[in-house]
């Protein structure tokens, strides 16, 4: 089974993503912020990470940089309610960028495409 780490400071988002992705057959763990994610990556060894950009403390862009230093091969999908970050060159180190939406179709399709499940 493929493993996904969901990193978001909003508990409702973490729970929604976890529930929806588990229903699709993934093993899912959650992290409440960037520091929590950095602790979980070497232990959980996810195949893919969904990573919020705007988080208190260590933001998603800095977390992305640090994860890439630790685990070059893990796939990372940046998720933000703010579409303007898509043009930010610092997010280009991720494998994909998805604007948050109540409809998780785009996120799920992006995950499946990256994991070559489509």
C-alpha cells in the first residue's frame, strides 16, 4: 500500500484528507506543522506528502526545502488556498501544486498521476 503524509495546520483539512485518502486505499498519517512533518518523514517513509504552504512556525516552503534535503525521492504536492503561490519559484521544487478546494477531485487525480495509479 502507498503511504501519504498530510501536513496541514488546520485539523479539519487533515481529517478530511486522511478520511478521503484512506477510503481510496492509501495508508495516511498526518502532521500538524512543518516540524512535526520533519520528525515523521524518516519514521513513516511516505511515498507522497501533501504540504500546506501557510503554516505557523516552519512554513510549507521551508519544510519543502528541508524534506528535499532529507528525502530526494519522496513526491510532494503543495496545497494552498492561495493560487498565487503557483507562480512562486520556490514551490517549483515540489512535484505538483493544487489549490485547496472542498472538492478533492483535483488533489486525488494529482496523487494518482504522481504515484502512477491512473
